[in-house]
């Protein structure tokens, strides 16, 4: 093992320590990568040039236009109250089923996910829309927030998905293919959640609580009214995903068309004024800047690992260790789920993918399938303590005055994290779930 490799390995440990101590992951990656190259090459100029190249090359490609466009579309869709409309229609459909409001939340979140790519947006929207309704009809607080937390992760699996975009950038795989690969697993996860809710209602009614919405009477919507509520959603989904999968648009063009469609929709529903538009644009800029900074830092980190020889060392160790691909996969999933207890989804991908990518290539792994496996494993971390970002978003949306505690949200999300893990095992056992449509 060379001195450069030792420096690279030490930098990985120091990076994890800094992140755990609270340093922003992008800053930690960039700082240690810069210092690592400086020490390895012995010249600060080389490290500075590598930083400049990473900043220029990492986000200069046309495909990166998809990031702000899909973020903008998601925020405009949230502003247009499409999540609320979808939930009210789903509530009408499932109102006679015990736990039907939970199933309605999953169904509405699945539809909402098809026009947004942000889990935290889903968590915030449905905390406001679904939780009060479920509490009103007698569902327990833990079940009410758990359903929202669990179903919010659909936003990162059902395309479009910002995490799939990030994975595509890190592995240089087609974002369009990754989007297509996420369809069946996303539908399977949504169905698994619905089945899980029915099973919980049958065998653990004290956890679910509630009563049939139909018992309360109240206004009902006709088929025509439900169709009118869903028509804008269907049109937007057909426009964006239909054009993308039909080969009419590239992912970037689909994002532009979707953002334009969402803007028209928000204006048509009179949900957007000039102040609201400015707020959406500023938030889009903030999210995009954060993502681009992470991508640049990840690019620099990958180059530092390559210069130090760490990635080649790991590739040789893994390939020659006798563990084989399945041993590598088991270790990778375990590490990713463990990191999910302390890091956010993007950070986990930025840290782990550059490390294992050379080994995956050596094993001839289908990187599209592996991307869906990675996404499911990473998203479990959104629901697990102590750092489940979806859980914190839900608690923040509920407000400090709410009697529902952070522990209640984690406890409510636990059954859905288990269901997601079972779906992860299914995708590993049956790769066709991810690649059948390609």
C-alpha cells in the first residue's frame, strides 16, 4: 500500500468524522479532497487546478438543466394544491375501506410523485392535507404521520426523481433509462404499502384506529367531479412522462415542458401571484445551488480517490477477496442503511457510489438495476432515527404546538420502513422488476 493510498483512506475516515460532527457534507468532501491532493502531489497548484476542473466539468453538461427544471415543476405543483385535490379524490374512492384514508394517502402520494421528484415536498404537502383528516376520523397519531412519512419516499422512486438524476450523473448512466426503471418498483412499493395498511388494520387495529369515512356521511363527489379534479394531474403526467418515454423529449426538455405546464396550471387555478412566484423561484435557486455544490464536491472527491489509488485498492480487495458480487451487495446495502441513520440521501450516494463503482464495473453489474437497489436502500434512511429527514420535515410541518412528538413520527414510520426493506429484497431477488420496461 502506497503513502498516497494511506492518505486517501485516512481522508475517508476523517470525512465521516467531520460529517458526524455536523460539518456540511459538501464542504467536508471538497476540503478533504483539496487537502488530500495537495499532500499527495506536494503542490497546492495541482490541487487548485483539480478543484477548478471539477467545478467546470461536473455541472457544465446540458443534462444538468434537468435539476432546476424538475425542482421548479415540483414547487409549482405544490403551490397549485394538486396534492390536496388528488387526496380528496382518493379519499372518495377508498372511504368505505377501514384504513381507507391511509390507502388514499399512499395513492395520492404515488400520483403526486409522478409530477414531482422531491420526497420532502410530498412529506410537507400531505402532512398538511392528510394528517388532519386521518386524525379527525379517529386514526391514531402514529399511524397518521407514519403513512405520510412512508408514502413520501415514493417521490424519490417514481420518476421524475432528483436522486435518480444524481445517481445517473455519478455513474454516467442514462437518466431516461433510470426513470423508466423506477416505474415498476415504485408501483410495487405503493401496492405493498396499501397491503400493509390492510394487514395492520386487520391484525393491529390499535395501531391504526379510525373508522370508515362513509360512517360520517358528508358530501360526496360524483364521477364527473372526481375526473375534473384529476384531469390537470393526468394531463401534466401524460405531457411530461409520455413525452419522455415516447422519445419526444430528452429529460431536460421534459423538465422544461413540465415546469411550463405546472406554471400554467398554478395560474389557471389562481394559486399563484407575483409574490408566490418569486418565492418559488428563490427556493428553486436555493435547492439547485445546494445540489450543484454537492455534485461538484462529489466530482472532486471521486478524482481524489482515483489519484490516491483508494478505488483501485478497494476494487482489487473486493474482487480478490472471494466475497463475490453478492457479498459486496450485502455489505453495501448494510452500510447504506446504517449511514441513513446519520446522513441525508444525497450525501450517502455521494460518499458510497464513487467507492464501489469500480468494483461494480469489474463484476459486470447492471448499473441501472443497481441504481434502483441503491435508491431503495438509501430511502430507508429517510424513515430511520436519529436522522430521518422525512420525519423531521413532518415534525417541522406539524409545528411545535402539535402534541405529536418526533418519537411518534419515527414509531409510526417503522412499519413502512420494514415494508420498504421487503420491497428492496424483492428487487434484489427479481431484477426484472427494475429492468423489464427497458
